[in-house]
C-alpha cells in the first residue's frame, strides 16, 4: 500500500503531450511558441485539477492500494477546498462508478487485469519527448480501456475523435508501457471513453 500524496499540479507535462495535442497537431510550431509563456491556469483548469484529485482518491479507496489514513486525511483536505461541493462529489462519483464498472467487467474475463490510476504514458517513440498521464487505464485479455475524466466546465470537450484520448489510448503506447512490466496478451480492442458532467 502506498502513502503517496496526490498532487496533480506538481506533475510534469510534455510540450507535446496529449492534453495540448489538438493545438500542436494542427500547428506544430505552437509547441515551441507556447513554451515562451508562463502557464497561468484558468479557474476552470484549477477546478479540473481539483476534480481529478478527488477522482484519484476515490479510485484508490476502491482499489485499496493506498492506506486508509492517507486517503481520509487527503480527502479531508479536499473538503476544505473552495472547489468542494455536492456537485463535485456527484460528477466525480459518476466517473468513478463508470471506472468501477469497467474494472468489474474486465475481471470477468481476466483474473489479473492491470489497473492504473494516473499512469504515465510514454509515446516518445512516435512523438519526440511525448508523454502524458492516463487518468484511468485497465488492461485485460485483449482489451485496453483508457478513460479520461472531464469535469464539464470551461472549454467543451467531445470524446468522439478526441486527440487527447487518441494519443493516450494508442494501443501500442498503453500496451507496451504495461507489457514491459508483465506479460500481456495482445490488445485487440481500444475503448476511448470521455466522462463529462
């Protein structure tokens, strides 16, 4: 069990990461240009970071891979945040319940699926320096599920043909990252799912 502190804001980001892929796929030089400017997150981005952390805490609670004391202490800290509300609980519950349904479905056909929350996905083989973080990743026999949480405020995001999900969900990327750690059967299906309020 882990005693890790969940803190999304402190995690590294790639200039050519999935979250900015829609921009750099359309205008490659924008990645270099944007590096010149300080990243000032909007209130929507700050709320999204908060919601991602809440989702992560809930998933770790379900998976039992973090100590209960650590989860409860961090959850209490999140309850004191200005972004905390009944709505935050509801929207993150929808996402977490969906992830749990996916886990249970995969466990029906695979006794030991690989489940990862906030897993670093390296696709530098295809994009120099490219990496991102998969909000939720489940790999079973022949199935990879990549689920990206979207809180539903600020910029509207569509899950259909979403470049961020397609970058994160690249079968080779996700499977090769995991299969280096343990033997896997080849994935035949990729499900890309976006969650929004």
